[in-house]
C-alpha cells in the first residue's frame, strides 16, 4: 500500500466548534456524535434537564470533546448564555445549528378548527423564534469576530408539502425556510452563510413521544417491519431510512465542503417523494415496475382504447 493511500482521511470538521440546540435526542444527538467523529468540538443543549449533558458524555466516551447545558430556545437569555458558554469554553463558534423543534399536540390527530391559540404560540416560539434567537446571538458574535461562520437550521419537508394534521407545524417550518433565505442575504457580507435541511423520512421516533421519554435513537421506519414495496416512497432500498441519513446532510452543510452554499434548504432522506406530484394516481404500488401503469383510471382508458 502506498504512503498516500494509507494516509488517514482528513477530518471534515477538524478544529470547528459546533453548537446544536435540541441535541439531547434524535437528529441533534446523532449529529453531535457524527460531527465529533469528524473532528468537531460540540456544545450540546436541550430543554429537558440533563439530556444535553448525557449526550456530551457520550461524545467524550467516544473520544470527542463536548460540553452540555440546559437551555430553552424560547428564552432569549438562554440562547445568549448558550453562545457565551461556547465562546468562554472553546474560544469561538464556527457553526450554530438551530435544531430544536416541537410537533403539534396530538401529533396530527387534532383538526385545525379545534386547535388552540396557546399551542400556536408555543410551536412558533420553538420552531421559528428559537431559530431566530439562536442565530441572532451567534451571528452577533460571528460578526464581531470577523471570521465568518455557518448558521444551520432544521426545517421540515412539511415546509414544502403540508403534512395532514400539522397546520401550525407546517406554518412554522415554512417561516424557518424564509428566515434561512433572509439571513443568507443579510449576513453574507460578513462571510456568514445560512442553510437548512428539511427532513422527510428517517427522523427520530422520540419526536412523537413526551419530552421526558427514553431516548431510543431510532427512526420511525426502524420501529416497524420494513417492506419498501408497501411504501409510497419511490426509492426502494433493502433498509429503512435512519437518523444518520439526515445527519449526513447536516454534516455536509456544516462543513467547508458547502462553503459556497447559502440560503438553501435541502430535503433530506426524502426517498424520491419530492420527485412526484401530490396527485396519487391509482398505480399498483410495489407490484409493478411500470410507473405509467394506472395513470389513467380504467374507465377512461377503456374509452380511449375504443
């Protein structure tokens, strides 16, 4: 083996300090572990007491460097303190990832007409204001530091195509997409870029569970028997989508590999869903490889064939 081929691969996040909100479970936790393995120093945060510190210990047990603090993204003082802790501990922030989010009460089982104003305020506070506050205080430090930086947000596929039963959530995530574009436009002159990832599949089942529930580290699809032929997802793979599939895109957006990308929101782990229209044609999903089969109802096809 040549010296060149035996050399270690450069770490994609070497010497970067990354702050991740909502990283006590799910995508934030998975990414903290992934980013650390790629050389990043991690500052985790979560509103559930102790969760961020648990993940920080997991990072350190794997050989990384991390600090965890309790912080609520709805609270501006907490977001300022989060930035201050990262800077005081590690000297800087290279990436601020506003990842924290909450679903709707009932997880899609409550109608829009029966929704509550208090729930609306809370969802917007976490899913949209939480990004604003984390980004605002990180950007202020980055501007003063003069070396640029990266802002990252977790939005959702629902920001592009609404999820049934999630009107408030969908609105909050669409607002987050707009904030990504606005921040990229305003902060670009400081060398600060802003991007988002919009997960579809492969997201943490903990998102549907109470905040204090055990952290399972599994996607929805991993929790049920996997048969790709019984899914509306166009892509057919022999394994379910997992949280790491979304974390991999976050790693790219946080790294210098995407240095000239800003103002973008990319759908992650969509499995080809965004390649199709919202019209559900009566195709025999999973039983036929002919994507044109059944595009026309049989009655119309019979009329044309005559």
